[in-house]
């Protein structure tokens, strides 16, 4: 079966309303300031274990979040804090979990990669590369079985794109026409290896072709372009036509994790992306042409920083888990 793969195109000026742009700016700022603070706390030794930051990639989850309907489910890899915040999970609960406190979503026992919220339909960050793709396909199967009109959004990186379980999931989703949106976040570097060195496939949007899964390349640094592509893809999935694949071309400013010095790329490369492609600055500039003042931006940024600082205070004041917590959350009573 042939598939049609669209090239990226500039979104129409009216693709987002001004209110949607303001919400997108607010959400992207929340992720950016939250992640910056998480990086600081990690450097101070207040966050243990792994910590993978989403700085630079904010437009993807925010644009898709604007296109999602209430009840749609999402699952992702270990670069997960942004997805949690956009899903509506509390900044307090996420920060408390990062710092290993009882007020966290997993009561301080899980850390960065092990928290989820069934209430918010967020089914976790997963540390096993590619594992979330199979889980997300299962979530889509549940929706098909229940006929609940929900779509499962599965985020994974280009470093996981050639995993065998990814292609097994594609086959199953296409065979049963599951409502599953696969979102490949191509940030160019899987851990410390560039995509040019690691993948024979250079156009990941075509990876679903053998199973008849439509694919599209998207400018993942442009929140309006993400929203437009996601809205079309989600409608495709929800209408019973089966899965869809979006390759988001994006860039992470920090290393793979906080322990990665990122010496495999030039500093000038990162600076160039920050200066010319930053999703927050691009949206801010667009909104300023519509009357959004610098003072309004500063006020919004101050509000966001206050939310993040409140989360830090809550985390620091929340006690560490009691030793008895070692024996909880192991079994679920049937």
C-alpha cells in the first residue's frame, strides 16, 4: 500500500488564535523555567538519579497538547517532564518526585522516569528505549476495544526509531487500524551519537510506509506548525483510518542527560539554534506584531517563575518517604 508523505510547509497565519498563542507561550515558558530550575537543583545535588531535560523541544508537546481532545492518552520516554506539565500534572508533584519527596507523584520512590497520572491520562516516562511505543500501542488498542473515541499519543526519539518493537507496534497498529499517533522527536542526537552516524534511514516520516502508515515531517521548533500537523493527524486517527506518524525536527539545547557534557557537538551549533530557531522567542516575536508587549511577556514570565519557585518550596518542605513506603505500591488488589 502506498503512502503520502508531506513535506513541511509554512502554517497559515490564522492556524492559531491569539488566545491559543498566549496559552502556548505560557505552557512553553512553564516547561522552560521548570527544566532550568530542575537543572539547577540537580547541580546542587538535590535531584538524584537521571534527569533528562526538554529545553528546546517545548513546541512539540505544547502544539500537540493544543490539538488533543479531553481524554486522549499520552506516553513518552525519559525526557518526560514537559509532557507531564502539559497533561495538567501539578508542577509541585513533579518537582517533589524529582527531589525524592513524599509529595511526589510516586511518593518520592520513582524519580524522573517513573511517574504517571491515570487521572490526567499520562502513562509515564519510560527508561527502556522504545518500550513506550509498545505501551502506547496497547493504550490505542484499549480505545479501539472500548470505542471511547480517544487517541493514544506516543512520543519517542530518533534513537529509538529503529528498535524492533517499534516496527512490531507499527504492524499491529496498522493491522487493527488503531487510533495511535506516533510522534518521533528527532533532536539529531541519540545520547551522544548523531543521527547521520546511527541511522541508514534519513527520513523517519517514511518509516511506516511498509504498513501503509501515513507520515509527515514537521518543523518541531514552530508551535503553530506542530499544532496544524497534529490536528490533521489526530483527526485521521480518530476517524478510524488507523495510525499516523509525525517526525518532529527539533533540537535539545542540553546534553542527553544532566551527566552528559555534550562534547560531541560544537557550542556554536547550539548557540545558532538558540539564536535563530528558539520556539519561545519565535512565538513571542510573532505575538508582539499583534500587540503583545514586552511588559506583558515579562509579567507572564514572572508568573511562571512564581509557579516554579512554589513547586521548589513545596518539594523542599515535603518530607522524605517513610521507610514503610518500601512495601507499598507493589501489588494492586484485584
